[in-house]
C-alpha cells in the first residue's frame, strides 16, 4: 500500500465509554500502528480504552489517521490531549442510550479547541428495537442546541455486524473534502511526542504527528524540556520507510543516542528550542464554555491541557482598570475573562502559538467539567503585581460626620481626601479626637440620615501568591 503521496488527515474518535469507538476504528482501519487499537496492556486487561490509539486507512487520495481516545470520565484528559493534532472529529453515540454526559463533555472539548467539523455515528443498530430514522431525527434535534447545528452528517452503523460502513466511508470522504486545512511547512520542526519505546538493535523510537516543518534523515532533533538530542536514523509513516516527512504526517522516528526512559508524553521534538519556553506562570485570555456553571473564583484549581500534557494549577481572574490588574472572579455570565494561571509544575509552552484546555476534573463526572479554552497572552518569570479593593464601612453619626472609617485621629488624618462610594464624594476633614471624619455629598438635595452607610473603597497592590 503506497502512502507516500497521500494527503494526511487526522480524525479524532470521541464518545461515551462503551459506545463502540474502538470497534468502529477496527472496522474502518487498514493499518494499525505500534500504538494501535488498545495496545496498552491494561486496555486488554480491563476491556476499555485507556490510552491514545492510532490506526489508519486510505480513502481516495487521503491517508486518514483515526486517533482513538478513552471515553471513560476519569480518562478525559487523555482524550483532550489528542485535540491539538486532529483536523475533524467523529462522535460515537450508542443508539440504544442516546447522548450521555461524556458525549456532551467531548462536544464541549471539541468546540472549545476550535474543531469545527464533526461526523456523528449512531452505533449498535443490530440490537436497537426502535425506528432508526426517528432516532436520527432525535439526534438532529439534540445537535440543534449545540454550536454544530442540526445539519451535521449522521450515520447509523453496527460495528459488530459491520453494517452501514459503506455510507459512513462516503460521509467521511465528503467531510474531508470540505475541510480547509493549511499545514505549516516552515523552518521550525514541532512534533508532540505521544509514544516512545526502544527496539532491540535499533534503539530509541519516538512517535508523533508533525505540527510544523519538514523532517529529513540525518537531521538532529532536540527533545524538550529534557535538552537532549539525537540524529534521525530512520523515518516511518505507518510502517513504511520514507526519506522525509512534513507537517500533517504521523511518524515513527528512530533517533540515535536517545534515552527513551527519560521521555514522557508532553515532550516536544524540535530543531528550534528557542521557539519554546519552560514556565509555570502564564497570563491568559479565557473563552469560557457557556454551559459551564460553577463560578471561577480567585484561586480556583483547574486542570490544564497543553498539547499532549495535562497538569494542575490555580487560576486567578482579573479585570483591567487604569492599566491595573484588579482581582476578581468569573461567574456563568462571564464568557470571556483574563487571568493569571499558576501551574503546579513547569510546562513547555510554544511562544508563537499556544491554546490550552481548562477543565475542572475535581467536579463529579455527572456534570460538565470543561471550563473552556485559553490563549496565551504573556509568560511571567516572577509572580505578577495585582491589585484588589479593600472596603471599609462607616456610618453617619449626625449631619455629615462619619464614624467607623478610622479608629483614631491619626488614622482619620491619613484618609482625608480619599474617594467614597456614591452618594458621598470624599473625606473632607477630620472631626474630633476619636477618628470621626467629615464627608462630602454629591448634591445638597441629598438627605443624609443618622446610620446611613459610608463606603471607602481603596485599591491596594500585592504580588500574587499561591492560595
């Protein structure tokens, strides 16, 4: 099977656990990679997908790679790690159960990271007792409430009986042909490493999808953040030796003098280490999922997926006032907000382009846990300066004399001239020896009574510390 001149396309397989994703991949696929269908030993032992699997088939002029991730709620961060490398998605639904919680979670994850094209498969029609056409219409109504709309392609199949796959293949081809994909063949090589192992007599093998650049034999690749390097001895695309590979290709690379024991998913193979930073404090712009309900408080813990790597950290929302970053929180009405993200460990960040997925995996799996996506604004080498409002409350004693804002005459003197919340203007002067002050009002028409609250809102600066 000649794959050298085929156009590479990557399709992510998503769906609730036991919906049949992996079995569908097995029916469609003609080539199984080393990291193929449930290759992980625990997958075989437990009967579920627990890691990313890569298989492939040729359709017309395209080499289609299926990226199969776990559907289990506890393993969603592994599925999230595939989104960076896919061009479109297949969402598998058990026709007997309909959309489930992780169905919605996967949809939100796909949408958050700007995957615009999906194909829906209704699987297990061999045991379905109802009307398939009615179920297709019900599924369209479900998707009408999502960003993908009701006109998405839907195919009813049985992976067990291998029924409906001819129409599915036509649908996949139609979707692929509608994609507008721009590969970046620039000078920098960027390959997120998804698997790594050694072969006796050959040495270290790393596998991944080339996000950027062109790869050639005998080039030197550096593995970040390990700062170790090696020369490329061999390149394969699904078991076929090639002299070169380019952005979009899924490759296995034999690298000389590389210690695979030090490599982990999240490492990057590149020829330009200067394109990356290794850091833990990020300033980000968050695009929050509209269906995510919990408030994001100042210091909320989040899971962060950056490329192939997921870690934890704390997020600190802020808003800007007079070029100052003011501490805040984000509720369900805040679709966009800025924040500082302080990770619990340093991660590799592509300085040119870095989109990350934010999740709250501490929440119950019966809820939607995808907070949204975020774009990198700036990398901080030290905790940034922020500001917060400190609120003092006093009350009118009589006339325009206020007590409670200061505890002594010296304290009262320090706050003279400070601005007050409406209907008051500012603190005009001190009064007496016990900390009382005289306050101004916005209009002489305003009636001020004894006991009326007076609010002093002061802006204080602080350097961010992990809560």
